[in-house]
């Protein structure tokens, strides 16, 4: 779901700059910790969205979410004495990222979820790492497709399908437009992860990147909100809705995207999108430990498949197994 040296404008415009030094195929313990934190923050957005959409249309909710998040991020930047570079390449990158990572996927996913439900949309959203692997193959030089990565992504998608259950799988064929909407959201998220790698060469820190893309999303969303939602005619939201917006803005958006850009700069586009496998896992575990929900046997199987997929993509465990087999 949460980058410092500045190259020349010429080199920044070349596709090869999407690949920069420092990207590792395997993540460190700290990077895995950030990924787990992101899964909790972004998993919570489903809960906040469910509350907010009871009283607000999707575009208005997304606008309020990103608008408040951008205000929070710029306040934090001012306290930290960080500045947002306003060069031409930086502004173009922020506008593009605001469209790819906020405006388009938020709207497509919100509409798709209203058509096919949370379970099927979770499965389709879990295809994000697959699209990321494909985009990274063509637009990066250091995140090329490997057999382990492809096998890991497919195993992770299968694990999510097992986790959400057979009912969701049977619903996948019911609404073509709803499915396509969720798949489009997944491809936008994947494209954003690959495109976002250019923020570090442009001299944008993780906080500046998060603030810039949130502000750009507000610019893009405002006319859509005025045209389609007519917010001046909507009733005043109740306190639960305001609290949901606050949670979306502070946790799922402001903090989430700071972590996103920090991890993207070191772990790469493919690794960061593994969070889509972990979101349903954390959602189920939070439900079990905080809400007293039941833990079904198929949940354990789905989590095991997701864990297997993550280990294949990370690569260290398969490499050690092969080394052990060669020695023996």
C-alpha cells in the first residue's frame, strides 16, 4: 500500500532510472517489519471505508481522506523542516503518482467492491504483485522476473483465495464489470509501485513523496467530486464517519504512504506489493484476537500458502535448501 541524490533532468527522464542501486531481491528484518506494519494500516482501511461509505459517496470519501492526509503530512514536514521540491520533473512525477496510486485505484476499487463484495475483490486485489512483476520485467533492470518470483506470486494469490473461502471463489464469475474494475485497480497499484521508484533520484524523501502524491490526488479528485457527487447537497456526516475519515487519513494514508515510499526506495516495487498478500492475513488475525472471531481450518491453509509464496519471492530459504542439497 507508506526516496536522495538528484540526477540531471536528462537522466531522470530515461526509463533506465527506474532501476537504481540499493534494491535487494531479499528484504531485511526491518523491511519485513515495515511490510507487516503496512498490512495492518492498509487492512484497517477496509474497516474505515465500510463506515465512511454508509454516508458518503466514494469520490467524496477519497477526496476527504487524501485532503486531510496531505494537510497532516505538510504539517509534519514543516515541523521536520523538510521542503517539497517544486521542479518540473518533481511536479510531473507527483501528479502521475497521485493518479496511479490514489485517484484511479481508489475509485475503481471502491466501485468494484460495491458490485462484487469484499471476498472476491480481495482475491482480485491480490493479483497486484503479479502485475508488478510483469511491469518490473519491462521497466526496471534490477527486478527482472525469476522462476522463484513467479511461483511465489502465484502461490500467494492461491493462498489469498483459500483464505477468503470457497464462497468468494464461486462469486468471481457473477459480475464482469465489477471484476474488471477491481483488476484495473490492481494494475494501477502495480504501475504506481514501478513508477514510484523514480522519486528517490528526483530528490524526494519518503515524507515529501507521500505529501506530494496526496496533494496531487486532491487536485485531480476535486473537479470529479464537484461534477459527480455535488458535496454541497450531502447531509453533514455523523461522528462515526468523521472518525473513520480521521483513521483513513492519519493511519491508512499519511503514515501508510510514508512507510510505502521508504520501503519502495530500498526493497523495490515487487517486494512492496507483497503487502496485498498480508492484508487479509492481518485482518483475520485482528478479528480473532480483538473481536473474538473464529479461526477456521482453511485460514491456516491459506496462511501457509501465503507464507510459502513470500519465502519463494524472498528467495533466501529456497537458496539455502538448494545449497544443503548440493552439499549432501
